[in-house]
């Protein structure tokens, strides 16, 4: 599938945003575990935020597992592509199944 410049730009922004939000969600979950262990009080809005965060991480985890399962059929390293898809989400699956072009290597020549 051939993408124009605006679509490539949007895909890049989705990838960056997804990585930041999933990393932030993991950080929130670690902070929540710390708060539970130290018996700290959490604000009431936190339950709603943690619900959204847990749903997003669960969805990304399922996508990562699916990508790792099918990666070897597409000549990819399963653990690497599963981790990549966990962080970027559906975009990783679309690239794996050739609905989007794969990301270009910054140095295709080797060195």
C-alpha cells in the first residue's frame, strides 16, 4: 500500500504517542503498586484512569502476542516484533500483515 506524506506523518505521530502513553501507563501501574505497598491514599479519579490504562495495556499485550505468534511466518524475529507491536499497537500489526509499509532502517547500508 502506497502512502502519501500526510499519512506517513500521521502514522509516525500515532507510533510516538502510543509509545509514550504505554510507557506512562506502565509507570502509573508501578506507582499504583508502590502506593498499595506503602498504604498511601489515591484520589478517586485514579480508579477511572487506572481502568483506562489497564484496558489499553491489555489490548496492546494481546496485539503483541498475536504479532509474536505470526512474526516468524513473515520472516521477523518473534520476540522483537512482539515487543515492538506491544508499544506501537495496531500499527505494528498493520505493518506485519503488509497493510502499511514497515519502518525504514536509519542505516540500510550496514555501518
